[in-house]
C-alpha cells in the first residue's frame, strides 16, 4: 500500500529480571504446547529480527521473525533512499526567457543546487519526441544563456516529452521549468472564457498531462510547484498576467541534500508566495517517542522507566515497544480507568479524510505463526484469519486524532483470573474510509489572451485534479496502520 504506515505495540507485561534457560522443543509439538512454553519463558515475543519462537525453541526450523509477523498486520513504511540522479528540463519556447529573467533568483538557485557538474540539463524543441541536452549549460556562470531571447527560438511548446521524462522513473529527481502552455501547432476547437470556441488557436488548454501526473502519484511520489506571477506580451502581442512554474518531481522516500537545499531556497524566496505541495500519500499515524509519554501522563501509575529503556525499534516498520506492567494495569482497572492512548494523524495530503477502525483478536493468529517455519511463511502459508473483537475500541476525531481504548473487562482481575497462563493479543486496524479532494490553488491556472478572446490555461490545475481523483478511485479504503496490544499473566 502506498501510504506511509506505522505500527505501535503496547507490550503489557511485567518485565522482571529473569534468566532464561534453554528449552528444547519437539518439532511435532502442538500449538497448545507452544502456548504453555510461551508463557513460562517470556510471553509474547516481538523483538526486532529475532524469530518469534526464539526464547523457547532451539531445534525447530528458523521461525517467523517479528518484522515479518508485524508486516502481515499493517503495511510497511516505504524506506528512504539516496538519489543522486538529478535533471532539469527547461521549456525554451518563444517568450519563456521573459519568465526566467523575471524569476532569475529562482533559476540561479536551481543552477547552484543542481549544478551542471552533477545534474543533466534538457529542453524540448519544435520537433522533439524526447528531451534534448543543453550543452551550453556547463556551470553557474552559464545562467545567462537561459535569459537570452535568441536561444528561445522555438515557435511551439512541445511539453509532453518533458512530462514523460520527468515521470518515467522513480530513480531521479526532476525539475520542469515552464509556463505549462502546451502548443503543438495543432488547430482545433478551443473554448474561450466567454463560452464560445475558436478554431484559429494552437494553444492547448485541455487536461493533456493527467496521465503523467496520475502515474506519478500512483507510485507514492509527490510534486511541489513554485508559481511565479508576472506580466508580459505573448506571441500575439497581447499583454497578459501569467505564471512560470518551477515544478519538482520528487520520488517517494528520496534523500538528496541538494534537493533539500533547493526547496529551502525556493520556499524562502520572496518570489513565491504560495508553493503548492501535492503528496497524496502523506497521511500517517503520528506514533513516535512522544506517544508513550502522553499515555503515562494520563495514567501515571503505569509508568515503568526501567522497561521503557529497553524499547525495541523495528527499522523496517518504524515500530515501537511501549511496555507496561500488568499489575499496574490491574490497579488502573480497580480505579475504573481502562488504558487509553491518543495517537495523532498527520495529514499533509491534498485530501480531507475520514478514518475507520476495526478491532480483532490476534491471539490465535500469533500462535499459528509460531508453528510455521520462516520458509513456509515466505511461501505463502499463513495461520487462521483474525477474529473480530470488541475488546479493543477506538474513538476517531475527524482526521486528526485517534483514541485507543481497551474494554475494562480485558484488564480486570475477573477476566484475567479466568485466563491464567494465557496471553492475549489485540489488534486495531485503521483505514481511510473517505477521501475528499481539497481545492487546488488558483495560481496553477492563468488566462491566455488569444486572437479571438481570453482562454483559460487551466491545463496544469485540471490535469492535477483529475490525477488526484484517479488516486482516490484506485485507493479505496487503504489501511493506514494498526495498533497491537499484548497482555499476559506474568
């Protein structure tokens, strides 16, 4: 799943100082016998990359490890990666030099951070089926080449190859500098703002870029647009207020210091009042080291600083163990204060979202995983399905907060006394049940003055809108993450 994901594990067990002895296991032992050994040795084991049967089994084949088990319950986080492949694609159609000259500080920032020594510079020309190199750009001192009108001699603006090149690979960061006015020299019915049509105009205000944006977003990537407004005469000699766009295509998880520095330069520049960042996958559970603290503040008797120091982090999942002492949980239950924690939802996407939660009993699922070798797991063999449960519940406030609660009976004395020597594993999965696309900023369209009237150049804005609509259609009820709570009688 494309969205960024987190699992947090509330490890509710008394972690006393014990010395574990070797426990030999018969490969034919039943799952019921595994349960007994599980409790006598360590309780539910979810410890980094260790097999989950690590503490009580020496002779069986290597078991399923914690990361494998957890990733079956919630999607993995997309890991960050370094990307060194950088490219800049400049629309060098007639008149674009004016926009570059007016936003010269931005162009200098691009050339400085994406220096020609380590980035490739391209353009599209009148007959291009692909982007072409700009050999004249060799260093920062060559920036003047991109403001000289002599070099912007192309009659048409053949932008399709630029968008295709920028979106055809997740292994590069691309910047496209353009006014986003496609002109392939093709006459046809073009709608004017007054509702009439003209057949004399070759400028194209259709949603021609929707396919490229949709493909880019579908892979979890993002687009950041820096629009600069200026006034100039167009090739019809008519004055118009228009935009030049510095569009950054950033692969998901990309790490590149030059990219970070460039975005900081552009964001802090006075040229750009409203940078537009579109990252449809930027919805995450806000689970981090601060969350255990907020739980402890709500339930101070649950604080266990010794075990907190032993928290394990699963790098592949960015998960956390948050251990609590079960005797302290029981005391909280006596006071009629069932354990609850609040988890924030960070939403930097272009959507307003609604969340839904569903509770499960994952106990038998865990014990079933104990009886499966790592190879069997990787070959697709899985334990029985999860069982729906009302013992774990969540209250959801809009798209910004989730309150996780255990029913009082789960941590009450009467409940656990009936389950001596038995571990319980409860799971709540969170889905996005509804997306609503927020309005796209008006700076992503501008009015082109044609021979027969004003024509709105909404190609960028409307292509993005349709691409984001397609993202919603293709991501129905995606899982955002999960909370896993373990309780056992220790």
